[in-house]
C-alpha cells in the first residue's frame, strides 16, 4: 500500500510549487480587515498543506509598546516612529530567515505603514533574496463597514484588551487619522508590482501582473472573501443503521434514534439563533442519511445536495466493521492508525484526498452567508479543521459526537464555537488509535467538538 507522503514540492493540492516562495504584503489603513484577510489566507494555505506563516508587525511593535495611545502613531512622534520602524525590520528579518532555514512557501506580512517607499523597500529586500512579492491592498471608504470593523477590532484586539470600549473606539479612530496622513494607495506609478487591490470588500478588484500559479491561487481565494458577519452550522447525520451495527460507509437509512434527531434538528437550529432570525441555506451530501436528517427543516430554506460532501470513500472496506477490517486487512488497519491523515483506503480515499475535494466547498462557503451543513464524520472533521485551524495530524482523530449541532462564527481574531446538544442517545462512533472496538467511549483526553 503506497501512502501519499507530503513533500514541499508536491504538496496537498497536487501542485508543483517548485522553488517558489512568495511574500504576500498586506496594504491598507487600520480597520480594513487586513489582519482578518491575512489570517484567513494562512489558515487556508495550511489546510492545503502549503506552509504559510503570518508576520504581524503589530505583534513585534507590541513587545516595545504594549498598549500605546493614538499619539504614538503620529507621524511627528519620533520615538513612536523609531519603535515602529524597528518592528517592521524585525518582522521582515524573521520572515527572510524563515524562508531560508525553514523553507517556508508563503509568508504574509501584516503591517500598517502603507507608503510607496515602504513597498519599494520590502520589494527590494525580497528581490535580493529571490522571494516573489504579492501586494494585497484592502481599500475601503464605506463608513458603515469601517465602523463595524472598528467595533469588531476594539472588542477583540490585544491593543485594547481590558479597556473601556468607548474610549478604545475613539482612540482607534484617532490612530486611523494618523495613518491617513501618510497613506498612499497603490497606483499607476507602481505597475511593476504584482498586486491585488480589493475595493470596498470585494465590490471591485484590480489584479496586476500575477506571475504564477501559486500567486493566482492566493488571489482567487482572496477575491472570494467577504467580511459580513455570518455563521456556519455543522451537524452529522442522525444515527444510521450502520452506526448501530458498527459498519462503515454504505448508504444506510437512519436508525429510530437518528429519526428522532432529524425531527428535533429544526428546533435545535432555532435555539441556536438566540433571538435573531437568520436566513439559512442547507447543504447535505447525496447520501440518504444526510438528506433524511435535513428533511424536516423549514421548506423555505434552500437545500442543496453536494457529491463533494459524501463520506470519505473507504474503498474495499465499504460496509465492513472495524473488527472485520483489522481481520482482513491487518497491515492496512495498522498503517491507517500510524498516519490516518495520509492513509488511503484500497480503492478509496485518504483524509488528504477529502481535503482536496472539499476545496470548492470551502471556496463556496467563503462566498456565502449563513449555511447549515449536514454531512459525515470525516467531512465534518475536515471542514472543522479549516475553520478552527486544527492540525492535520490531530483532525482525523477529533471526536464528533452524533446528535449535536455546532455553530461556528468567524471573527476578526479566531472563530467562535457554540455547541447545541439534542440530548438524544446515540452510539459513540469514535474509535481510539489501535483499537478495534466499535462503540468504545472516547477517553478524557480526546478532543471533542462538543466541548
Ligand atoms: C513608513 O515607511 C516609510 C518608508 O519606510 C518611512 O519613511 C516612514 O517613516 C514610515 N512611517 C510610519 C508612520 O511608520
Ligand atoms: C456511521 O454510519 C455511516 C453509515 O450509515 C458510516 O458511513 C459512518 O462511517 C459510521 N460512522 C462510524 C464512525 O462508524
Ligand atoms: C456496500 O453496500 C452497498 C449497499 O448498501 C452497495 O451498493 C455497495 O456496493 C457495497 N460496497 C461494497 C464495497 O461492497
């Protein structure tokens, strides 16, 4: 059995990235969603097994000035200027070290100073190291969007932790004013730069001089992002007959308890609204158990079936129990436990394969607003790993209990998670490493999505 080993050159996307190394430089005033874009891009790339890291100049600056006031950001404040410049240099130096010694592929430089001379400085530094640059400007003059971003940032940014929200918002507005004095948008005089200019959060985009596949991949992802507040609901199908018998794969119907969950799901979703109405779109796989689980949801909610949301294909092991697999294919059983993420079932799929087929789903999720996904354990683990930045070594072992609804809300600094339990019994379908047991209970240490 050949296992697909990840390497720097042929990674998870099946892309030959060659020796390409790209520095993505964020450009824009504060409260334009730069940090959010930077973090999302990193999360997406890592999810695809492309090594990516964010170098946030603000974090370097905070080491020298933890919670500075707006005066600090005044162009005439010499001390502030010195600290900020040192922070930018430290960040760029660390980034270059990372490219050289750790063979990073994509660095995202998240900084605020947006002047032409600063862009030139970064490009020259990168050019001399053989690193490509891709400037990503988020330009937004929509006052409402800026305000809602300020509200988001002042409640979650480390710069304002524990401070009076009103004062923090005022200070932040002043800080923006100081940056506005020197801000220079990317313009015609910089046509030799590779850039993506996103205006008013994706209403209009300008793309200039994209050089290769990796860059175009990043650009395509970023063009699909929006920053409107929304949530994503995740649920497995209700307990199936196969879960009762401990078989995997197949296309079984719901068990009686699975039917109970399907009946209760609409109520659970309403409860998760917490007073606010949300228009929802429901996505299921093409298998009976997810469609049946979603069938009592309100008729006015659009429902879409995606083949890409079907359960991980277990190939020749389809319809077998884990004990049967261990008996019939002992080496495979062992190999899967050793490297569950890369292990590919004979004639079937690995988690890595699933991630690749889920990519269009993630892209569509990014474009969409409120979506409820009713799908399968392995698929849910992969989608969850994307939003929660879970490690690929760990994600295939996450415990996703049946009969609970997970609500994820992406925020500027991370994703919020709330779990709603239906309190309908189900078998545990989690299996520990090395175990053949069917319905064994997860141990205390197992990370459960329901916590
Ligand atoms: C921004 O960068 C330019 C060029 O590196 C520098 O001259 C200027 O002082 C910086 N301004 C601020 C406010 O950091
Ligand atoms: C639960 O049952 C479905 C089939 O109905 C199967 O695809 C899935 O793998 C089962 N889950 C586990 C962990 O046994
Ligand atoms: C598993 O069972 C289903 C019917 O439930 C069948 O369509 C499928 O071919 C079976 N898979 C294998 C590998 O035998």
